[in-house]
C-alpha cells in the first residue's frame, strides 16, 4: 500500500475465525463454476464437506501515537511504501468532537472553518488548529498551512507523523501522491487523505486519466470504510458510480496499462485452456474465466481466435465486507473494481467477523434448509436469489455462509439474513462472473 510519508504506529489486526453452525442459508450442495461459460476448472479451491466450525471472535490492537516532536515545516516529497495486500493498520480513534471534525474534513474541507467557529474551545485547541491547517492545504492555501503547522510544531500536541502528513498535503499539485490506502497516524490525517483522494480522482476523471481516477476513488472508498466515523452511504454510492465509469476505460479495457500476463491464443483454445496456461506460468495467480473475459472485452468464449493475445490480470483479488456500513469492495491489488451495498445478518444471527475464502459457486441455486426438504430456485421460499458463492474457512472447510442474491431488494442495506451477505441480483450476477474461487474475503465490524 502507499502512504504519504506517514508513520503508522502499533500492531496490526489479529483475526480469529468465527462461523455459525446451521442457519437459514447453508452452503448449496450443487456443482460449482468460476463463471457461466464453464462447468469445471482445474486449479480452483475445492469446497470442503463439513458444516461450519466455531472459533473465537476476532479482536484487534490499535496503534498508539508517538508524542509530538517539534521541527520546522517545509513541503518535502513524500515517500511511497511498497504495495501490499496485508490488512491496513487500524485508524486511531479520537474523542467524539475530534471524530466529528475529522468527518467534516473528509467530506468537505471548505466547511471546516465554519464548523469550528461554532465550537470555540476546539477551534483554539492544538487539534482544532491542526484540522484548520489540513483544510488550508486541501483548499490550496499551502503557505498558510505550513506556517500554522510550524507554530503547532513549536507548541506541541501534534505528533511528528501528523506534521509529516501536513507537509505531504501541502506539496505542489504536480508532485502530490494519491493515497491508495487508509494508513494514517490519526483520524484527522486519515480524513485529509480521503479528501485529497477524492479531489485527485475528480480532477483525473475530468482530464481522462482513468488510472489515477481509479486509484483516487479506490483510496477514498477504502478510507471511508476504515474511518472511525460512520460511513456516509450517499458518498460511497457516488464514488462507486464514478469508479465504475473509470474502470470501464481502465481495468475493463485491454488497451489500458494495468498489470497483466499475456497469453497467445492457439488453435483449439478455450478460456479454460487459457486460464490453465496462465496458472502454470504465474505461481500464486488467482483468476477465473469470467475475469479474463471481462478484462479483454470478450462477450463470450467464441470471441477468441488463434493469433489473439489475451491479457490476464495478475494483481491478487480480495474482498472487504464492512458490516457497519453494509458495503463491500472487490479489489484487484489495491484498486477497487466493484463496489456494492449489501444486506447483512439480522440481530441474533449476525454475520461473523473473520477471514474466509470463496468456495463453490452456483447459478440458480437450490436452498437446502436444515432439517427440511430442498427448496428449488424460483420458489418464493428460497432466499438465495439468482447466484450463490459459498465461503470456506481459511483451512478450506465449508461454512453455512456466502454471498447470494435476494428476492427482496429492500433488504439491501438492512439486517435481514441469517448471517450471509445479500446483494441485488444484478450485482451478485456481475460478481459471480468476476470473483475467482479461493479469493480471500475479510469481514470487518
């Protein structure tokens, strides 16, 4: 992941898997596929055969801040850390007023001055002044931001990592890096990264720079879900729609410059054969025929012919589900390729926090309720919608959880399932084609 010369302190998150036994939505006992164009592929993770197993709830340690260090401020180029798929460090929480201030800063830095003017004690505090400096940097007043930052460095109360964040935000526009992750030394610095990511993404979209647009909105979406304040659902939807438009010209364009392995099509080839050769050539690659087809603009398997060169995305897929926001992100590497609202487990059958892997995938699934007769697809009693994608434990054991569609669109954004993640049928059908078996799914509170 990339940072803006920010020192992320403290430990990472330790995840323990907890999965319910039984429930309304058990794994579907049917043939699986990585997309509708095929019925079986080699190299996929094979589903287990046992019911869900229980293990402890998840827990996390949050990083602690360094004490403030005084140093003169000047805009310096910010270093980028190597990209990584590991879970980002938790964003440090903040007192209620500061958390509210951070949310204002993230969603509208131009509103910070007015918001603080109604709270004089916070406005005069070091934290309030630091937020003001960040807002200045975000709204084009870099010199004033650095001057205020220098004063704060002398007074104390602001960490050296936070001051480094301010310096990075005050850099000249042409040198500003785009935040691709949510790592930050405080809630206020985290908020500023979200605001800068959105600003950069919007400018890039207007300029037709789709790669930068994707990076910016990916950082903003992930940052909003990792933030200590409640996610703003309207903004998640707005950013997701803008991202979708950009991805049509980037990840879903075979002419764009995204990381790829090139495979020439030979006589008699199918997408299954292409996928097998890609897996053989790239150790650790996770892909499926639907993802290959989408990335190359193919409408169906028959669209390939000898002499073509298909580009296989090489960045690792992974999924983040945020229960509080009731939202999910599907990534390739650090970039979000799909972003959806979801329904989660109802009270008493909450979706368990933890890490899973995508198991078997079924189109038009039959529902197998425990202790009752199977309920076929299209039966009004079947809650699974048009697609089912089972979750396995990290050890490869089947659980009763998964992604699926719904006959009740109004349940999206609500707590209505028996623990599974519900999507609109149109969304789950798109995800079904693109999500390879074996993909990691992380569910966070």
